[in-house]
């Protein structure tokens, strides 16, 4: 969808297992070539001359399509998670060596300007040394009408999805946290359960971990609660509390404020998921034109998946 708004690119083909879905999208966005059936994406990559491959298939197909696209020297924008195993990550990393391919991971949350504000506050030492960062992200879970749930049913199959709510929402959390304060070091603990959805993976998850700068990280993800997204950052000089859900509101202040006193900063613009996807696609295309790899890149996608796999390994 983001590509359709950009005059610098042309969508030439689409692949889907379901003819009805593929033709509906091709008609909506005027896409001339449609590939359907079991080998849809393989046929597309074999027959079309492409500059870009955009991957938004079921999770278990991400890595196979990425590997084929790399063989074809295509630039790649891949939906998260870019892989569902360490073996797949290693295969992709090896294939990318000595290739001049622009690889973007679809972490559209990075394009919300409020995170740039937070990063500037942190880097300007307004909070001092960061002590801890907590990210809470929840919603009611996948819509029942979504084809991945109602028809294909792969989303609730941990073998095909690769995991549960932590792999779905947690990758966004750790990516933003890495963007704000740096690389994570070690995952210390995980608590999870399956309580509200019929599935083989977790629908609630809490992860405790540590960053390389010794700050403590905490991520809570849930498919069993109302939509809520909050971030709390505490430093030696002050704190930040961010509500991304409704108010798009930040409160922050020095450590020794008097009781009930605080500073407020209201950010008027927060890209919705759709708008952020447009900005992401535009950035991706500009990087291809400039032949410059920028973030969110393969390494960002890789580290997010590794974080989830590190957490999952603690429950085995």
C-alpha cells in the first residue's frame, strides 16, 4: 500500500495463494501481473525482473522468500519477523555477504516522531544515566475475520508463526528500546501463559532483561487486553512516561521535583500504522536510489528475532 502512493516506483506483480485475494488487490492498485497457487511467489521471482521484493506473507515463508530474492539481487522490505529460527537468520546473513542489497525490516514504529524526541532527550543527558526502561504493548489479538486466523489458521500455529504474542508485538518493543538506549545484553527471565486464545503459543508474556549499559529492561505483551501502549524510562536525573494509546502524551521531569509537579510536552502528530508504512516505504525507496543502507535494516530485524528466541529458550 505504501508503494502505491510513491511516484518513484511501479508495482508490477503480486503473488498470493488465493486467487480471489490476489485479484482484489491487483484491481485496487492496478497491478498488471498476478501469480496464484502453491508456487505463486517462486513463479513471480523466476519470471519477473524486479528491483524490490516486499514480503508480507505468513511468518514461515519470510526466510525462504528472502533467500530467493537475495539470489535474484532484489532489494528487500520484509515484514517482521524476518525469520523464525536462528538457522534461518544465519542463512540470510550468509547470503547477504558481498551483496549490494538494501534490506529493510518493517519496523514502522521508528517513524513516529515522538521516538525521535525521546532519543534526543536521552542523548542530551536530560535523564542522566538510564536505570530502567519498561514497554507495555497489548491489544485484543488478531481480528477473527483476518484470513490468517479464520481460513489459513497459521497465525495460531506456533510451528508456522514461530511464536506467540512476544514474536508478534515484542519485536516492536525491543526494536524501539534498542533504538532509544542501545543494544541488549542478556535475557534474564520470562513469564508467559495461554489464557484467552486457543493456540499453541503464548498470548501473554513478560520478559526481564539487561542492556549492555546495565540498564534494566522489561517488556509486557498481551493479546488479552484492551489496546494499550506505554513506555516508562527512569534515569539518575529524571524520568519519561509516554502514553501512545490515545493521548500521544509525554510527561517528564527531573528527579527532585516537588510532589505532584511535572513537565508536560504534547506531540500533535503520531503516524498511524498505515501512515507510518507510507513513510517507511518512502525511506526504503530513497535508500535504494542513493544506494545507502540505513535503519531499520537486516541487523535490526535479526536482533529483534534473537531477543525473542533468547527469551523462548529460557522456558525450555
